[in-house]
C-alpha cells in the first residue's frame, strides 16, 4: 500500500475508534464519515483479480516460437509479444534484453501476427549480444522486450513508392511496404545483397508488389548495387516517395541520387541507442542542422537533411569496446573445447 494511503487509513481507524468509545464526544455523523473513508481507501487499495482464460498464458518472458536462418549471419526469431503485436506500426522498433545483466539493443519489428500474438525480430549476428540472441532456439525465452518505440513511418496516402533495402535493412523495409500496400499505394522494392545467399525477404516483398533483386557478384538477379537499379526506376518517372534502409553508405548513395531529382526520401537511422526513450542521448543525430534523438524523433528522417558524416562517426564511437567484448565472448565459447595431446600439450578442437 502506498505510504499516503496507509497514513489516511490509520487516521480513519483512529477516528472510527474514538467515535465509538467517546460516546457523546463524537457524533454519529463523524463515525459514518470515518467508516466511509475506510471503505474508499479499501476500494483504492484493492487490485482486481487477474482473469486468465484457458488459452491464455501468464509469463514475464517472451518465448521464441520459431527460428529461421535468412542468410549466413541473419536470423529471424518469431517471439511472443502479444500487446506489441496488436499495436505496432510500420517503422517502429523494440528494445530487447536477453536476460539479467545483458545489453539492451534496438531491433525493428519486421513483421507481426496480432492473432497469434507474435512479432518477428530479424537479427544480424555481428557482436556479442546479437550472437547470443541468435543462439537461442524455439522454446527458449527473451526476458525483456520493450515497445513499440519510435515514431511510425510517414506513409504516403496514394501514388507510387520505391522501397530500397540493403542487407538486413530489407527486413526493415518489409513492414513499410506492407503499410503502403494496405493504403493502396503501388510498391516497387529494390533489394540487394553480396550474393544470392545474402538476399532476404524477397518472397514476402513479392506479395506486396514488384521486386528488383541486385547482387554485387551477379549470382542472382541484376548485377550491381541497389542504387544502380534505383536510377533506372527513378528515370522512368512516377515515383512519389523513396524509402531507403540499409548501411549508412548505401543510404547516403540513395540520397545522392534522389536529391537532384527532388524526390522525397525517407531513411531509417540506427545509431547507438540505450534506453529508447530519449533519456540517454546516445542516439542523437543531426537532421537539418538540428539535433534529434532517433529513438523518439525517429528512427526515420528526411534523408536530404541527414548529416551522414556525423552519423558514421558516432557509429564508430564504441567500436573498440565492441571488438573487445566480442573477443572475450569468443574466448569464453572456446572453454571446454581444448583437449590434451598424447604428449601432454594442449590443442584446440576444430570440429
């Protein structure tokens, strides 16, 4: 019980007792008032019972229901997060913490199934925390998933949109394309990867409109960068807005193509982020010479106004610490893999 309510309750109890024992010193009205106050405090302090249906599950953890390897270092986890699945919108993200003491990292909600109560998290295994997350399997659980966070995508209401995704950024483009299609907007998606095995979400995007696939080595689709294909689509005309998500160099290159043409271009930024609510300031970016927080003002901004040089510099702020953390993680993973040689020396198992 809150301290203030506890104090009120004690006062009311003393008043009630005094009115009963004091006879003529306390009127019946005072006694009734004290009793009424006690009843009001009791009502405030009572918590309605939790009603759980036979198909409901009460848990503080987010169970992983399925796991899919999308590319050599990109994994999709479909996890239980019922309330997030019900209200998330394109462009929003979650902050994930695998367990007690683990690092908090932002992840875009790549898809959601409100009926099943699940959201899809697409994770690129590049550091200690992301490697720990993709090591989880169906039946395992993630302790904390906070969200949805960030401002939803500013979707055009009609016309034709060009969605460009590079690498794992293609997963971020997917919910944007979904939202556009639901509004009746014609969607053309350009997605890319180093080679065929690195291309993700092609099948999902083909359900929403035309898809152009690019690979660096020409092993699948069109050989070249996504910006090369974007030039051709834009040159044909009829594009009302471009949505681009991927590595910073890719988004900067897309903006360099669209800016001279005057085509509105929205990019999704993923700077260093800790709390996801605007308190830490770690995710600050410069947009139109103004400081913005990607977690609450974004993560999507007008690409023509983004200072990509500053963004790139800030992304490297903790690179040394990240490399050291990953090295310690890899070293700990090797513990127990060493076995003694016959001559007494040790060797590391490579199987």
